C-alpha cells in the first residue's frame, strides 16, 4: 500500500511539472484547467467531465466542479497553442534518424446526436463501417535506438466544421507546424491512406 501511494505521488508530481511547462504563457484559470484535465483524465481513465470531476475530489458540488472546465472549453480552442508547446517540449529528443510517424485515425460516436460538427468516418475497429464521428491526426516521434515515443502533435477535426478546408490542408498544416520547430530533422512516415497525396 505504501509503495502504491509513493508511486501515485510521483505520478502526480510528474503531471504537475508537465502541465506547468505545457501551460506556460496562459492565464491562471487556463493553467489550472489544463492541469486538472491532464490529471483527471489520467486518474479517471475517461474524458467525461463528470468522471474527471469526481477524480479531483473537491470540497464543492460535482456540478460546480464540472461547470468550471466546461466554461474553459467554451472559451476558445487551445489546440494550436498546445501543439506548439508539445513540439517545443519534444524537439530535444528528435534526431536525424528519429521516425516521425503521422497517423490518421477516427473516433466513432455512433450513438451521439447533439455533438457539434459530427461527420462521417470509417470506423477502423469495425472493418471500415461508416459511422458518425470525428477524424484524428497525430504525429509521434519514435526513437529507433530504444522504446521512447515522443508526442508532437494531436488534433481532432471534422470536415463539417466551418473552418475546414480539406484533409490535405489539415495534414500539411500539422507537418508545417512541426517542421517550423524541429526543422529538417527526422524521417517522415505516413500511413497507407496518404499514398495518393503530395504532402512532402
């Protein structure tokens, strides 16, 4: 029991350090929001605000705990800010032969009716069946000499969103952002779904 408690304490400390670096430059409410979301998702193994709120164990009602991050989520998109921070954090680990893996995937929301900009995706876990959901784009750095994985970019998007232009624009924008910080280091790899595109 003491060992588990010690391990939990170390993880909390690591999350706090990471969230401080990731949120540097934001105002205090947004820094607190990011820290609690990172911790809450790890602790609850869930992304629902109710379960994240429960994991925070605050001395206020769960509804008030939920309302706080809900307001922050509606107060603007932090995707670009956080992705730049991720690349800045990870750039020290990127070498000439680091594999930079760009992966397109999806999140299926088969039973959802009210979420914004629900689009059609091919559900990879259901043999490519067409479902409602969102597309995801991730870039990871993989150390060829070990087992280190470096997260550099992550984004959820929908072709039904007002500012969506094309999948090609999404991919090129992600590559440009990473290259802006790491320059020409690394070896880019894209999955088979990118064969027909002129990205690089």
